[in-house]
């Protein structure tokens, strides 16, 4: 096979690969942009900011990927003419140093400017929910504006519509991670420490939270439905619930098992 035929063959292969990758990327985006646990289907301002940043980075890096493919195609075509670049060092300086530096610096600045909106820093909370994670259970304790406990729930979270909620997150045993993808980012639940996260739900739509840190054999069952309702309805919802079950002692042979799992690994808890 001569050089011309080899170049054509390489070009055709690159086109086929690019086509397959493009179809795969589009299929992934179409199937993952909605649902009760999709970070790309935001229902609050923090999640909306995260989704906006994701699309920005996806667009930027898709553009870079397309540019690399174009440059590769030009390099393959140049082989046919045996022409060398007159100043190849410019490609290294601009393409290998200047362009990545400017792009990454822009993303860093954008991420720094939006971090306050993602974490809720500087916004006064309307209510407080204490979150305690344990193997294999989520325990939520609700407080009113005066700091009094108004109720508790296990493995099910009630969220007031349109109100900023401060979650005070800790753990009884190992490190867990509190995450409601449609409302915002993750926050670690660490034994002996209380981390805070402020989130607001602007839509009364089905959503689900989960533990986002591998915490043991039953990690997949640490999911919980999020019920978004009017603030006035939360006390009635709490009053109608059964009392929170007592924490069980570790079973023999299972020193980490402190609480029974309440959901199956593949169960839709909504």
C-alpha cells in the first residue's frame, strides 16, 4: 500500500471512530439528562449552577476534541506533500502551552465565582435539618426557627418548597456522603464532625438522594426519597409518621451492621 492509500485509509478510520464516539456521546446525553436522580435535571439553584458548569465544560472540551481531530486530519494530509512546518515551535507554544493555560484558567475563575451559589454561603437559612448517616440508614431531625426539634424521619426526607434549608451533616460510624443530585452537590458525613450544606428546592417534583461514598456492603441501599412540600405541611407529615426505630446493636460476625437496610439495592424508592 503506497503512502497516499495509507493516508486515505487512516482518514476513513478516523471518520468512523469520530462517528461512533459522537453517536455514543449523544445517546449518553439523551438518556441521562432527566430523572429523579439526574444532576442535569436541576430543581434548585445550586444544582442549576452545577449543571450549567457541566455543560460549559462539556462544550469547551468537545471543542478542544474537535480541534485535535482537525489538526490530526491536517497532519495526515500534509504527509502527502512532504511539506514541513516552517515554524513548528509555534504549534508547541500556542497549542501546547498558551491555549490549555487560558482554557483551564477561565474554568478555574468560573468555578471560583460560582462556588458560593453552589454551597449556599452567605444566604441565611429558613430552617435546619440535622442529618446523621449510619450503616445503613439516614436519620433526619427537623428543627424550627427557634431551634426546637419538631420531628424526625428515617430514610425519607421532607423538604419545604422554596425555602433555604441548612443541612448539618455527620456520621455515627464510617464516612458517608450526603447527595441529592437534583438539588446540589455532595457533602461528606464524617464521624465527630458536622459539615453544613445549604440547598433550596424550587420544584415539587420527584427526586431521590443517596450516599455517594462507598461505606460498606449495603452501600447501594442507602437511598432515600425526597418529598418536596409546602412548609406548613411538613409538621403534619412528620406527625403522621411512625416513631424512628431504635438503632440496633451490631450483629455477631457483622461488626459494622448498625441498622437494618430499609430498601432493596435496585428498589425504586420514589
